[in-house]
């Protein structure tokens, strides 16, 4: 069955379960009850940025606090992003099963 475009909450729930509700950028716990608009709320971070051709499929997403996600999106933190991505193995395709 081909996955339809999933809603944000489903996406966050899947990423959260896969990550054990730990932010994949700072490795602090994420509270699933917080809104995605909260600085400590859960967001889906693109492993490969969309600007570089990354998709919004589960294999290219990881759980991140909103504040961590936004920090890495800013030019000032680009070097941190490179460092993190060098040390983070993208999620396996087995997540699709
Ligand atoms: Zn974080």
C-alpha cells in the first residue's frame, strides 16, 4: 500500500516512537504532549534538507525539538549541522516495514 501524505501528528508519532522520544539533535527527551509550536515541542527535522533535494518521507526525517530544529536551520549554526550530520546515521529503511 503506497503511503498517502501523512498528517503531521502521525509523522511526529512515528518519528517519536522510532527515536524513543529523544531529540536526535541534542539527545534530550522530547515531551510528546507539547504542541509543535512550543520551543521544546516535537518537530520533524529533515536529515537531508529539502533545499538539497531531501524528501519528506520517514527515512529522511528525525525527531527534533523545535528550538533545535530552528537553531540548525540558521546560517550561524550551519557548521554545527555539518558536524551533527557527520555523526548521525540516517534512519534505516527498515522503518518502512
Ligand atoms: Zn533537542
